[in-house]
């Protein structure tokens, strides 16, 4: 658990690269790609948080070992 900040930082860097590449290839103009980056980042991290919550709920209720 002591490595959590490092892992969160690395995840943020990888998320920035993924959404940055998505913005560059998704928009025709560079200025539009840069403007869309904060919204894309928010959706990416929100989607990852929802996925993580679903996985934790499934583990809690379906895969719990007693």
C-alpha cells in the first residue's frame, strides 16, 4: 500500500498518453485536440473509476471467499 501514490501517478501519466493520442487522432486540428483534452481526461478517469467500482462490487458479492 506504500506504493499507491507512485501507482496513481503512473496511471495518470498513462491515462494522459492514451487520451492525448485519442485527441490527436480524433480531431482534425491541433487546437481543437488540445481544447478537448480536459473533457476527454475527465471521461477517461470517470470511466476507469466506474469500472473499478464495478469490479470491486463483483468481487465483494460474487467472488468472496469465506
